[in-house]
C-alpha cells in the first residue's frame, strides 16, 4: 500500500499533523474536491467528529473507508 507520509495542516488556528499512506491521502483529496471544500476544512470536520480515544490519522482512514463503501458523511 505504500509508505506512510506525515503531513501538516492548520485547523481551527493551530497546526497539527497526520500520517497517511498515499492512497488514503489521494482519496481524501478526491473527497474534498467532490465536496467542494478545502482539504484542511475536511480534516477539521473529521477531527471535530472523531472520538477522543481515536487519533486523527485513524479517524481519517476510517472516514475514507466509509466514503469508499458508500456511507458518505
């Protein structure tokens, strides 16, 4: 599936990072384009909705998986 790459983003005025394999990141970008929203806004939305027991990277992967399975948020 590829190496994990760390990426940084600013959400709600602070910098944070997440680590995703390239295919997950590619799908995340596609979702943001499909929803006509900036990638940072999509990441912020997922971050806001995730369980505090989950980390952001895992939450993003699960979001992409749900989208791919047709359970779009």
